[in-house]
């Protein structure tokens, strides 16, 4: 069976409400995981709402280690940039369109720790470099905050495909 | 025919018993973790004798370590390299294994750590 993985998103005040089954994961001009991005587009010169996501492990495993997050590109078009950070502290900023101040998202991998909790708000924590074994309490990766930032030169329309990837080692 | 799932492991013991991740659905028989946790615990050796083979499946092939040729302090190693990808635009997600490192670790007579690892990709 091994581990199974899903992605959770944090919305609302301090990103404290977990959505486990997202209908819409795109960057957009609203803080939720349901509204179609086409209904809440980002206008050139503005930013998306910051988005908090974390990988969540279920299934069976002996140990987890070496977790990283990365994006396929941090410059998906003219006037577009993706910034990101792994959130290590409690009570993160509530999602807004204000620039997060994060650096360009890594395309090679940013290290993250594992957090052992059944409470989503506790995912915003220092965590530990290794996790497991599986038990009745969930294992998450630390939350990964991303934001699509634009300049006035951004072209209208959909952006090209961007992927967010988590990699880890598991025994 | 049961097709071995990539990166799953099994161990065979002196009395012929095979502890198979695939057959057990990776459900551990001795508490938390998985079938590898069972094998690492050494508890199966009390009932079935010394482990004689440790195997890992990858791309429809079984890779074996002859455990009878290793020191008694040898420990099995199986590290899966996991990948989970989400497409931000389409919302599609998929997960899989990029590879698996498989083999054994032991200490020699001078206490030095030794490894024999195969990087299956």
C-alpha cells in the first residue's frame, strides 16, 4: 500500500480552515478553493491571493524524510512571477493580495519538515526532518505558501501550465 | 497472476515462510508502520528462523539480496523516492515513485558502517 498523498489548502483567517478536496487550485483574486479562476481573475499589475498548501500522508509507511517543494517555473510568462516560502511559524498571515515578500519559488526544491497532527492550524509549525511511522494521527508536510505576482506588462488570458511538486523519501 | 507493485518488498525465512508486502497489503503484523517495519523488527526470525532472502520489485522484476551471505547484524534498506505533482492550472494531481534504493547496511568487525545499495530507477 505504502503512503498515499493528498494536498490540503488553508483558507480564511490565518489560513486556518483546511480544505481537503479542492475543486479549484489555481491562483486567483479570491481566497478559496472552489471559485473558478475565470470568475476571479487577477488584473495586470496585481497579485493573486497568497495560497497555503501542504501535502498530507495517509496509508502505511515506516518513515518519511527529505521532503522538498518546487515549482516547474517561477516565471510563467511576461510580467508574471511565482514566489513561495515554506511556513515554519504558527499563525501565518491571512491570505491577501498584498505581496508576501517571499523569494522566487525554487525550481529545484526547497526543504520542508514533517508535522504530526490532526489539527490543520498546527501544520504551521517547525516540525521535524523525519516523520512516521503512520498511526492514528496524520502526517503533513509543512505548509508551502505561493503567490502569483504580476506587472502591468502581463498579457491577458490564462497562464501556461505550472506544476507544484513535492518530493520525499519513504521507507 | 499478481503483478508485483513497484518498490514493494518481501522477505523469505529459513523455514520457507515469505513475508510479502503485496500479499499483506502492506498492513503490519506487529503494530504501527508497514511490512518493512515488521521485517526490520526481527520478530519474524523468532518464529521462522533467519532471513535468507530480501527482495524488492521494480519494473516487473524481482531484485534479490542473498541474506545468508551477510553478517548477522545486517539490516534491510528500502527507500522509496516519492513524487506528488499538482497542476495549478488544471487542478490535476498524480503521485508515484521516481525510484527506490534497496539493499543492506551492516557494521564490520571494526564497527564501521557498510552498505550495499542498488539504485533502481
